[in-house]
C-alpha cells in the first residue's frame, strides 16, 4: 500500500481521486492548496504527490520546488489543462516525474501513478549489500557471501563514486537491476532522479519517444510536446535494462548521448544538453550480436569500459540457504504470517536444482510454496512441487508428466473444435491464472497485475477479453 497526496483546489476532483485510489488499495491524503500540500509533505513525506498547476496562492510549480527541497527523490505528477502545458514541461525539466493533461482517461492515470510509485520506490528503497548471513534488514538486498558475490560488492564500491558508464552483464534473474540501483544509491547523484527503461518491454515504435521525447506534430497523435525519460533524469541517472535488445537506429542516438551528452526530441531541431549517468545491463552475448550486425560495434566498445558480471545462481549455490531464508522472511511478512522455515529435505531440494531462472526463479518458487503451505516448516514435497526434479531438468512450476492430469486436460482442449487449438488452450490457461491472481489479491487489479508481471492496462484488457467478473471498483 502506497501513500499518495492529492493537491488540487477542485474539491470534486480530490474526492474522485480519493475514491479511485483508495479502491486500488492506496492510502490517500488530500490538500486544497499549494500551501496545504507543502504542510502535508513537511508533516509526513508521502510516496507520491499528484498536484495541479493552477491554484490560488502558491501554484503547483512553487509548491513542487519547495517539496523537492524537502525530499529531492519524491515523485511528483503534475496535472494541467491543455492551456498550461509549458508550465508542466518546466516542472518536468526541474525534476517532476511526469504530467497529465485534463481531462484524462482513468486507466492512463492509474498506469502513470503505478509507474511513478515504482520509480519512487527504486530511488528511495535501499538496496543493502549484506555483510554476513542474518544481518539483512527488511529492505531489498543483494544476498550472498560467496567469493563471486563479494567480488560484485567490491566492484559496486569501486564504481559507485565515479560517473563512469557501467555495463552489467548476467543471465536473466541474477539481479542486474538491484546492482544498478545499488550503484546509483551509493553515488553522488543519489538525491537526483533515477529512471529505469526496459528496452524489451517497450515496443520499438515507442522506445525512441520514451527515451528522447517528442515535439508537437512529430507524428500522428503528438498533440503536444513530451519530455523523454533521459531529459527528465537530467543531473541524475538512467538505467537501460536489456540494452542488447535495443533497435540499431536507437543505438546510434544512445552513442551520441554517451559521446556528446546531447539529445534531440523526435520531430525537433533543437539540440539539448543533458547531464545523465548511464548504467546499462544485458543478458545477451553482445560479441555475437556485434558479429551478426544486431549491435553497433562502436557502441559495444563504448559500453564495455567498466563491466560488472553477475554470477548465475548455479555457480554460487552456497548462497542458497541465505537467499531462501531472506525470501521466506520477506514473503511471510508481506502475507502477515510467521516464517515457517525449511526442513533439511526442503533445503537439499533447493540445493540440488540447477536454477536456470536464477535468483528470480528461486524467489518465485518459494513464494508459491509459501502461498500453498498448510502450516509448519516447508518440507521436501512442498518444495519439490515448485522446483521439479533436478535430474530430468523439468520446469519447476509446470508439473507435467506423460500420464498426469495436465496431459489429459491438454488433449481434451486440443480435441475441441476451432481454427486455433493452441490459442484455445492458452486462453483457458490465461483465464485460470488471472482468475487465481484476482482471488489471491481480493480483486485488487493493481496488485494482481504486479503479481502477474503485467501492466495494469494489459491485465484490464485480458479481464475484458475473458469476461471475468470481479469485485466492483472505481476504474
């Protein structure tokens, strides 16, 4: 649950926001003026501020600047009418997370609020570098005391205090984002904006505008100027996750940014100076991508000046007991239950499995095991249901067997009439997974989307597609 402060002189709008965001599971405070909003921040710093620009007395821009003097990492979303976008853009350049135009669509606003809350968490939530087993606090942490992880900690310490470009390499699920956040939080820019861009999650057609912004009229639908994430992060840092999958045409613009510290918005002629530190990450074999022509050779050499390689979990299995205890403690706390712990047999099962999905897969398996536990320490059979049999390399979360009930269900699904048996089967599975996620989260769509790893609009589209009925909410 996040705490959100709504600052607007329109009482009806404040009330609507309060109902909407309370239904999403957030704690909402409201203020009717810039002065009252500033007092609310001085009293207790929220997780996010959503604030109008034009208000009597202290306007939104003045209030924003005062709030950021109190907490520079506080994400602020500015609300504005079409006539005052220049003011909102000015606020964005000064460090506001983003702005929304009135009138606005509720799904778009909820998605932006979700992104802003996540960005605020990334900037403020400490990533602990553990010194010894059992000393981790309840924040997110890089866990492990193996020789390989201690080398990672040393590397973070060496590069964090510099402005050097850092390339983090490692398989999916090894914790590259946590390493990037640790570097940022131990840097001189830690009080400035930190933007995270996943180069795979954003479609190619949108990635360029997301990074660099655009001018009014740059393309169909560009009805006003938009500031990109790199410009928003001026004087801060940008994490380019999965840069190895970035389209080649955008790689050229990133190279210019690295070499000249300059960008241009789409459709614009103005060259904009930016001061951002770039931290990049990839799970791809960049050398092979360069050889195939999928990655620019000049950008590759520019990126590889300082490289941190995160070891896969199979190469540091001695860290598994500490990791397992850490995740169980966190998940038990989040579910408001006692940490049941692991039996010796369960720990042996975790140690034997090869973990192709690395630390993320371990965390997911333990969370699912905990959700379906029936009390007492988690035993070997409980864990085996999640991790599978390491000898045959079966998928840890798909209990398929040649003679099992899942096989029978798939065959019955394939026997159903229709042009696309595959799509029919996948829709059936999707409907079941989403229904269970909504059941676990008591119908809260924001939490369900996070549990499923989907954006909220994508989840809403699937709920509508599958005709699922859920508890009534304002959205």
